[in-house]
C-alpha cells in the first residue's frame, strides 16, 4: 500500500523510540501465542489517574490472559512528537491517545496513520454507545477514526478565601467583572492567576477565551477554522491587547519559563487565586491536598454561553499487527462499567450513554457537569483547530505580544500572513 504523502513527510526522520521506562516498544506476539499491545498515553499529572489506568490494564489482562497491554506514558509535547516521528512506520503503537480536534487527532487521520474503525463500530455497536455530538469528532473526516474517551470542560478554578480577601463577593459573570476581579486581587497583594508560559498551550487558553469573548461565537469559529481573515479585525486586536495587559499585570512572576505543572502547583499550594484548567484538574487539586471547601469553579465569562473544551479519544494505528485485540481492549476501556468505576478520576461528564456510577461525585466535578448541561455548546482550543504549523505561529505571536516584541495591533495580520503563505 502506498504511504500517503503527508505521512511520508512526517516519517522522514523515523526513529525507534523508547517508552519512559526506556524499553523499546514491541507490538509482536509474545511467546505462547500471547499478543502484546502497545498503548501510548500522555503522562497523567494526577497520581490517582495514573494508578487508575494501570488498574484498568491489569483488570483487562486478567479477563483476557492471551493479551498483554504495554502502557507507555510520555509528556504532552513528547507524545505529540513521538506520534509524528513514527507516522507511517511500523514502530508506532497499536493504540494511541490523541485530542480529537483537526490540528491534532485530525492531522494523523489525514496522514493515513489512523485505522478506520467502521467494522468494529458495527461489531461492538459503538454507534449506540455514544451520543451523536460526542461521536461527531470521530466521524468528521469520513469513516470512524478513534473512539471517545472524554469530553473535557475547561473552567476557572479559584480560591474562595483569596476572593474574599480582595473583596470579591461572587464569581465574575462577564469579562468586565473578571478583569475587575483580577485588579482587586492584585491590589490585595495576591497573584491573580497562575500561568505556565513554557507550555505555550497554557497561555493560549486565555487568548482563545478573549477571542471568543470579543469576536463572538460566529466570527470566532470562522477565524479559528481560517474561513475568515484575522487581518483588520478589531476584536482580534482587542484580544491581543488584553493578553498583554493580563501578562503584564496579573500573571505570576517568571511565567514565561514556568511549566504548566509548576503553575498548577502554585495554585494548589494557595499561591495564586485562579487557574484555567480542565476538569482533570479537580483530581490533581485533591491529590495535592488543597482544601476542597475553599476551591470553586466558574465558566470562562465569554458572554457567548459556550464552554471551552474538547474531546479526547483512543485511536488504533493502521500499522498495528493486532487491530482485533486492540479493538477488544477499547471496547472494554470505554464500557459503562469501567467508565462508571472511574468517573471523576479522568472526566466529570460521562461519554457512554449507559454509564452510571456508585461513586459520590466530587463537588467540583458535579458543578462542572452541571455547567456542561446548561451550555450552548463548546468552543475548541486553537491548538486543536489549527494545523501544527499554524499553531506554532499562533504561539510565537502570542509570546511575542506578552514579551513586548510584537505590538498587539499587528498580531492578527501577522497570523493571517502566515496562514496565507502556508496553505494546506
């Protein structure tokens, strides 16, 4: 079979990669006819989540003694790089985690890396397992690529005592109230919001929010899908101006060189008032020992009624030698029984329509699930909207604005110039 051109380009410098444990990944059958599956996953910041994934693997292996699952963790950026480096080669995984947006999961689908799972959707009746809105992210390219794992919801986590000290009586419901709250926190001698600028996507969350706020849902969607020009848009200029204002006045000192995990640690230890995170952060915050009675959440106050979020899925590589066994594992992994057992550890909102849970939901996750139920939809992180090269430029420009090397009013035109000269 001819390798798709983009996959060939991605695999030009194919390397045999090792897992974090240093082992070379191996998808061959083990002795005695036992099948060994490799599963590439991003590192879980919450120890509870890592332990849960390992427990799921162990339980599956007990029920299926002819299959072993080699779970391999990598940091976010290393995971992305590993997938791109092995694209189109036999050294990739059997199963891999990816974000479902066009710029991440979609990139590998279009490159021919992902296996169309249509026959497994029929075999296991997966179409009936998930609601149509969840499945749309996995059918948007034609066929069925990937299987839903989570529907993430990103919100603002905040410390109630710090809001009280700054004289903020209620969570902000508009951008104006949010900006005023940030200034009050600063005036009270507190760090309004913690950011890890070393991971570009962390600061990006705030910029994406400002674009949704200032441009409105309809225009924001057109900008983010590159069907409208970023040049000459007043709302874009305003968004970059606000990003500059917040980075100068409300971020933690030294944010540009700080990893996101360390920014999270600042919040968890009470050294910042707010943090933009997804519902996965609830477990991290709990594991860190933060007082749950002192932590609240509120939706990013964009005024559009949409929540910020994305879907995460599990994909089977087209190069896998064991797709049947990989599909069997994913059927188990996304079952109502497994999701119900660990609901709240990975995500606050179930994606399996039949999932019920005996677990008492963590109060913060219950609040997030309630917000999701009332939302008018979601707007997607731009590193999932954009192809990789445009994402990299978007980050370069945002960092230029926060550092002062790029004027906010020039940012939109710079991004559009790049888009125009780097067509797909």
